[in-house]
C-alpha cells in the first residue's frame, strides 16, 4: 500500500484498485452517488484502512473497521488538484469558495457501534473523522504542490461546531477544503453532512508540518 512519505503518494492512490465492495455500496446511495459520477472527482484507495503492522493506522484500520462501526468507507478526491494550479502551489493560497467543490471527501457508512446516546454517533468519534479528512486535504495539497516536506503533520487546532445530531445507522459525507498555507502551517475547513444533505458539523483547523529536528 502507498506510503505518505513517498513523493508520488497520491499518484499511487489514484492508480490503485479501489474496493469494488465499497464502490458498489456508495454508488447505490442517493447522497453519495453523484460524487462518484462527477467528472471532476475520483475514488481513491485508503491506506489508513489497512493497519501497517508497525502500530500506525490502528484506530481507523482496525478498531473502527468492523461491520458494526464503519461498515463502508471510501475516499474521493478532486481531479483538479492534479496538478495543483500554480497559484496554489506555494506561499499563501486561497481555496475556491464553492461549497460543492471540496478538495477531498470521505464517505462513511456508520453503524451502532459508534454510538454515544442510543441511535446517535458519539461526538468525539465524529471529530476523529473530521480530523482525518482535513489531514488528507493537507496531505493532498503538499503532495500535488511544490512543498518538499514529507515530515509528520500534526493537528495544532481543530474547532468544531455541532449543529445537529448524527443518527445511526446512516451514510455521511465529510467534505474538506484548503483555506490557506503559510510556510509549515496549513489552514483547512470542513463540513459533515448526513444522508439528507443536512450539515451536522462545521469544522476548521490548523495543521503544522514538523521540523525534522523535532521528531
């Protein structure tokens, strides 16, 4: 499976075979079908759903990779990021304002194993999915831009605004955008929507690429 430390990481993800099981499921869901049919978007492989064996990706790859937690999972990426437009490749960059033009989407089929209250997904768990989505937005842009950094990315700040409960079972869509980049700092935003297209959570955050000497 592709490694995020490699320069051609996202190229490998786009070339890898996507699980037919996941594709078939989301192609049959009203809330996700349109993204898989969209000419500007492509489904890609998700290495974080496969434990590496060295302790990395255990939470997403093992703990919540079960039929009663996240039964189906699919990542979708904007093809417009390949290659990244020159104006977004370095310095301070601004993302497109269009709500329906996210850089990265995460589609998840949530089951009762992620509940807090009965029939409602745990808020902390949902934050972890937003964290993963926004991290992938940053990873996408630093691999398709001119950033030479392949150091670890850390969540420095994640602000969430819960607008309505996320019922289970349900198929959710998490969308992420890059807002700006200044040096090692990446500002991103995202939304989590339920299968009715209702926004359940708004989020924004700051990711920082570590200096080599800090690891």
